[in-house]
């Protein structure tokens, strides 16, 4: 299934003179790494390429330095080519304003690894068994006969290392792919530092406040337990939204809870909820019940209201 879809996408891209690549809202390393890896490969084949993500947010510093970042365009400046590819978007809504660019294409392609993805392109490569979307993009590049170099490999590596938690929950195939990427010259030390171990000083104050206010609900999830924390706008003042993404990786380490949730207030009364589970709880049905989706052990959704209201709605659904 995956192989036939990769071949179909490669066949389409092989004859496309111009391609638009759409990343998802509040971009992470997998969507940007996937978009730039594909963009660089196509550009080197003589294709006119543009890459974009929706929203007004500035790209996090850790991602702005990835190879191929010069291909990025503001949404309002997109040409919108006949072939449009969405990378790492679990559904059309994740493309936000770029959804119109995607649906308006002569040929739309979706490449993704989220289990909740219903398939929304003319050609879909959706494989939940893949640890990240970037490795599916690599599969397409292999089908295209692209020669892998350090720049393209670095973009793939960014998606792979972040979506596997620095390989803590990687499948065996991901280690084999990582070795292949490193052999091209990827500077893994540098990118591990940039992607995982680099924060502004203000981050420490934010984390101390958030961790001090974390709550444990032992009875949640049929007694498996929930730990949650709230990152409101005040806590995020002066920092990029990216800095809040690391909170859930700390909260999830509580051994008393199977599930961790972090509520992040992106705008007044507008929240993004990140969910993580250790093993036993499938988060996809929980996220879907709130209009979101994702993976069995990593999902999310959006909600509106006060902090108390959004927390109460999650607790009621557990």
C-alpha cells in the first residue's frame, strides 16, 4: 500500500514543473523538515518550488536554520501551483488558510503518518506505522531516484529525531534510516542541541511556574491516572509558542500517571491541548471526541474557554 502510493506520488512529481508544499499550522520539525526535504529535492530537479505554513507566527529559531529555509513563503505570497503537497497534516483543517490552496490544486497529495488521517488528497500516502512523516517523504524521494545529500538528509533527520523523542520510542527501521542519514554527513550533535537542548533564559521561569502548578488526578483513565499542567498567555509572555511544546515532555515523566496533558493558551481563551500516554491508553478516540486526532500515544486538539472550562471538559471525557 505504502509502496504503491509512493510510486504514484513520485510519478506525479516527476512530471510537475511547479509544486507547492504545505506544512501544518504551528509547525514542528516533522512538518517543516518534510516540506524542506521534499522542496530541496524537487528544486534540484529543476522544479519551481514554494513551501509555506499557515498563520502569522514566526518560524521557531531551531527550525529557521534548517537547509532549504529559503524556499519558505508567506501564505499570502503563494502562487498556488497545479500540484500541491501537504506534509504531516492529519486533516485538512490542520492546513488552516492553506486548505484553499490545497483543495484548489489540479492534483492534491497528502503525505502523513497520523492514525487519525482520513485521507483528503487526490493521492494519499498515509502510513501510521511510520515514526514520522519525514521518512515517508524519504520513501517518495527514493521512488523519484533522488540522490540523498547532507542538506536533504538533515531535514529528514530533524523530523525523525523529534517525532521519536530523540529515538526513545523509535521502531527498528528508524535506526536504520538514521544511520543512512548520518552517513551523508548530518551533524547529529549540532541538531540534537538545536532541537532539544536550547531555550531562552526566560524558559526556566516559565517551567518552574508551570511545574509548580501541575495537578495529578489518580482516578482518571479508569485509575491509570492523569497529570496535567496549564501554560496560559501570561506564562508564555515574551516567548515563542515553540517553547511551550517542551512542557509535555517533562510532565509526562510523572510515574503516577499513564496520561499527561498540557493546556497551552495561544490566544486569549483559545487553547491547544497536547496529550501523551505511556502505553496502555489509546489517545486517538479521546482527541477525536474533542475534534482533534493524532497517534495512539501522542494526540491533541483545540478548545476554547477559560482554563477551568477546558480542563473540566477533558476530565469529563476520561
